[in-house]
């Protein structure tokens, strides 16, 4: 089995200029693309999972509802659809969803070009146990308070919550 994950290498305008392995992109902080998504319920809470302790990066950390790299030759939306299916066993065509942000590595606290999506549901998904060990619904404020109090989280989580849900913060 080939474990090498190939990604599009992009320039400062998010234009594809080549390809790079995921490992090389992270080791050299090269500009690549990623997607994240938040499940949001009718109370405005975010479904926030905890990564499994066996994850290579950010083990045991709080995470976005969905996240992953855009693979070589893939569109942002195709990556969002694929990652949502892989991580949450959800077909995005069965839920209301929308893109809520497009960010660059120059945006506060982010490390890649990123599109962020929001899916609306009151049901917790049947997530992939290889990706997540548990999850809970949290308001954006409660999530940021947990991170500020020392609950380990992926490095992009707090910045993305502030960028996408800042109007809901008190």
C-alpha cells in the first residue's frame, strides 16, 4: 500500500505550481490547501470532536468537526465532501451546508490556504473511530474558554472559531 499523500503546492495567490508530499509540506512549511467544517446545531453549538491518541499530529486534541488536506488535483468542495464522508460518515447532500470562509496563511493563526464549511444538523454523526475518540456540542465561547484553560486543541481551531464565529462571541 502506498501511504504517500500528494498535495498541490500553491503560490501566494493559491494557484497550483506543483505537487508535494504531505510530509514534505509540513516539514518545510510549504503552502498547500486544506478544508475544515463545523457541524452546527439549532442552538448555535459546534460539534467538537477529540482526536484519537494514536493520531500522528495533534493526538488527543480538540478538533474541527471535519478537516483534511485537499489532495493533488482535487477541488476544495470535493475535498470537503470526501473528508465529511470519511470522518463523519455523512453525505453532505443530505444536510444544509454552505461555505463560510476562505482564508490564507496570512490570516491570524492559520498555516495553509483553507476553505471552511458549515453543516446544519441537530444529530451527532456516527464518526470514524480511527479519527475521533469522542465529541460534544459546545458554544463558540465555551470552546474558546476550554482551550484558554489548557484543554489541548489543534493549532487552527481557536483562530478558525474566532474568524468564522466572532460575531457570536461575547
